[in-house]
């Protein structure tokens, strides 16, 4: 799928916007993950984590902190990948603006 100069692709719970011709030049729109009731998750707010959408501690020294998410039930959740959401850590569609 294309939009302007960008192509969209999905796979393994990742939904990406690939812009330009450079390989690796992409922004994850959102991440689909199955969460377990009462389990705690820490969403990466800085964008540096190699374990997106979750924190791996790469934010240290940035002044940015991860956001806690506690699942209220077993279900599929759409975690923000663009880091522009007003409803962190969940996707609110801000990537479409």
C-alpha cells in the first residue's frame, strides 16, 4: 500500500511506514501485541529501544521515561509506534495526521 511517497507494510505484529528509497528508513505506526490480564508492561517513550514497543533501558540519560501499562484483561492491544499519541502508550491514530 502506498501513501504519498511512503509505502505501508505489516508483518509479525508490526505496522510500518517506509519512506524514501533508503533501506531501514521507516517509522513503526503501531505494534499489535497480545497482553495478559494484570501483567505490567513498560512502553518505550524515547524510541531508542531495540525491543519496541517495550522499554529495554535505552532511554537512560535522555530525560525520557517509559510509560507503565497494566492489562485489565487478556486481549490484543495496539501500542503506539510513532510516539505522537495523546493516549500513551496506546495508538490513537496520530500517525495518520
